[in-house]
C-alpha cells in the first residue's frame, strides 16, 4: 500500500468546470473570479474578499495597502514557513521573530508584548495546521500597546492600533470563539495551494474587518490596482463596448487570480463542508488510536476553536532531531510519506544571513526537533489510515 503525503482532492466536476471556463472565451480574471470572491466572503462571514495568485501575494498586498515599509517593524513567529516572513522583506520593513511558547506551535505572547515598540506596525500570528491562535491574548496585547502605535497614513490612523494580519494559509474553514477565521483579525490571508485542504491549484484570498471611516469598496479597488499593474480598469471592465481606455495610476504588481483557477474553487466550495467533516473524522480516529503513547497530539476541536484540520502533527516526546528523521525514513521504506512542519526560519540560510540565530529561539527548535506530520487528506481511506497507524506504532 502506497500512501502519499497530501494529494489534492480533485473530481471530474472540477475538471468539467475548468473545461467550461476554457471554452467560455474568458480565462483570465473575469466573472468566475468575481463570483468566487463573493462566495468566499459569505463563507468567512466578511463583507468582501479579494482573490490573488497566492497567499504570499495576499500578505504582501496587505502590507503594501497598509503602507508598511522601511523604518517599520513587523513581528511574527520564528516557527513558520518563509511565506509568512518574505513579504515583510519585500516591502523593506524590519522582520522581528519571537520564539514559541514552550511545547506549543503558537508564538510566546509575553515575548510578543516585549517586542512591540513605536516602530511596530504589524503582528502576524500563524494558524499552523489549521488551529487558530489565541486571539484573545493577541487582542489584549494590541490594546495594551495602543499608546505606542504611531500611524503613518490614513488607513493606519483609521485602524488606530497595531494591525493584526492572520496568516491563515492553513485555516480556511476554521473558527475561533464562534467566528469564522477571516472575520477575526484585522486582515486575513488564505492559501489555496495544491497541498491545502481547499485548492485552486495555485491561489489565495484575503479579507478584512470593516474599518471605520474607510469604505470597503475603496479598499477593494486598492487591492485590484495593486494586483493588475495599477491599471484603472480590469479586463472585464474594458471588455464592455466602447470601454477600452484606461490609465495606469501606480507602477504596481501582477498577482491576480484567473477564471481557470477560480473555476476549481467554485466547485471546491460546494464540496468543502463534506471535506471538512471527513478531515475531522480522520483526526479523531488518529487521536483515538495514538492516545496513551508518548506523543504530543494537537487539540483541533474544543470549546474555543474549531480547526480546519489541515495537518496531523505529532511530537515524538523524548526524541532528538536525528531520531525523528530516522522515523520519517523508516515510514518511507514502508511507502508512507511523512513531513515536518516546520523547520524554524532562523535555521534557514536566507534568515541566517539576516542575522537570525536559532539559539535565540530554543522553544521553536525543541518543537521542531521531534515533530512529524502524518498523512491527512480527504481521499485517505479508512483502510489506508489504519495502515499508517499500524506502521507508525511499529516504527516508533
């Protein structure tokens, strides 16, 4: 039996919708993308959503719309993927890492509070594995540091406090204290990459909470300008009779979603409630079979939050990095693909060159050194998950 790590769940229905988009004569940003945005906004209980070519593009677009740049600081966790941090570098702001809490995937909130100063504009919590962070703690810190926040433009002034951007790349469909992720933080960025629960092959979406005094339509148009070269009309608007003329309002970027990828998303939206249900079934089965062993399992579902169930992360307590790696090799020898989420960014060459050292983030390293992610996806059968569990128990 061969068990891949995370293949996409694509059916004939997605293929038919993509074919219909191809034959419609409209394959770039158009009616399917606009409808997809409306459906995502409804699903996440927000007024507006914007689709982009990736979650990384979403996060960078948010920073640019907020006017974050040189002289500003942005805080995030050392325990994340580079897509959380690289947009901060792209806009020229100073990247600040904080360690995780001991035995936790979440950032250390006391360290977060201590890292905030008058140059801090944004904090980016990361909902790793689809489990929402403790936004009550984050909001308390943001409020307690309101006096340090120095707005640099109209939108920052309207928000009036340190801006929270949720890196929810893993968390589409999750909720926190009864609110859908997407409506919890000031801004939110989702990923629809091929390995995510919900996919458009490549792509992402962003959204925001209403900002007093700033019109949602104006914000939406700023994101459109940013993603389409700063062009005053998109292709759909220019396609109307006699409406060819446009202006370039700013030398911006190119990160729009196409109708081909949106076509996949429209079908995934119809299927997604059942897909989330299946993920929960698989996680609960893993938990039942692995409880009582010397492992740290994640709490995906409780009174405070409902996870999207993106990753099944396990910590092999008492193991060092070398032993963890041996487990991954032995599982691969049995045709079971496992992974690690994540190798902390201060261990990566690019971030070492920026001056970061993993010795300053001991809890993040300890979390990483014995973490292993088991296969979890909606096409995984009951027979396959039993095969994974049986072999994992034998290997460890």
